[in-house]
C-alpha cells in the first residue's frame, strides 16, 4: 500500500508542477493559480494527510525551482492539504475536503503569509489573502466537481475499498 500511495503522490506532484506553469487565471489585479488547491483536495481524498504534506512540500520546492511558485507556496499549500485531509478523514465527504482546503489555504495559509510578505518588504502584501482565497475556491471547486463525477462512476469507492 505504501508503494501505491507514493506512486499516486508522485503522479500528483508531476501534474501539479506541469499544470502550475500553464494554468494561471487573471482576475483583475489577482492572478489565481488553482492547480495546487486542486491537487491538494485530490491528495486529501486519495493519499491522506502525510503523503499530502509530502506532495505539497515537494511540489512547492519544484515550483520555486522552476520559477512558477514563490515562498508563499509553503505555508498555504501545506496547511491547506493538512486541513483538507483532516476534514475528509473526519466526515468522509468530498465537500468537507474542499472546505478544508479553502479554510486551510485561503484563510489560515494566507494569514500565515502576511508576516512573510511583510518581512520580504512587499508593498501589496494585504492583497495576498484575497489571492489565496480566490485561487483556493477555484481549485477546490474544480476538484470537487471531478471527485463527484468519479464518485458517481464508482471510482472513488473502488479505490477506497482497496486502500
């Protein structure tokens, strides 16, 4: 089972790093990058909190290395995937995983980034929470829709029974 979870985690990291460089949604002054949030919810459902944390950490390192991410990726993504996983483990409902991602990344993660932005002397660090919230809502919504479709086709239940 560990090999299966690591394989899924590696696959999710690859998807995240590749799509993060392609998918950026401009919303006025805000650029939403919802792929990390999308992948976080998938990680919460399929591999759980510890592998999800590994996914968020490794993805953040790779995205920063390739220039498609920033230091703000660490607190946001890691808190988001952890809360998403815990909400999903508690309720076993996809909606709760999505809510956990939005609360974890969009609210708590964005607040954790304010001191980092202040330390980095960024002028617009108060707009970061809005960017995180918009981006996490978009990513969580996309993952919710995909997971609901998978659940209706019996793919999630089949995977979880074999877990």
